[in-house]
C-alpha cells in the first residue's frame, strides 16, 4: 500500500464518495479540497469525508472517494 496524499482537485470532477450518514456511496462534485453533495448541495471537506469513512465504516482512503467520468447533468440541474 502507498502513503495517503491529500486530495485536491484543480477542476470540477464528478466523484462518488462514502457517506457515513447514509451508509452508502453518493455522487458529488469535487473541487479544490471540497465535495458538493449531489443530493443536498452541502459543501464538505474532503479530509472530513475520508476520516469519517475510515473511522466509522473502515473504508480505505482509496475507496472513500472515487473519480468518475463526467456525465451531462444539465437537465437535472434545470
């Protein structure tokens, strides 16, 4: 296993992340050191998501946040 390097996104990136509140993966948009929740629009620190996933549900940092290919979400936003 390799050492953890803090995540930082220079461009908006669609991701799935482990939500300890929901007990499942949720979609969102990562930008800089934050994720915008795809359900509520809440802004969360990436480090907090990773720490909580590891502490509460034993999810590794590699699996706590996973980058996805960009999907068109324009219609959903409208």
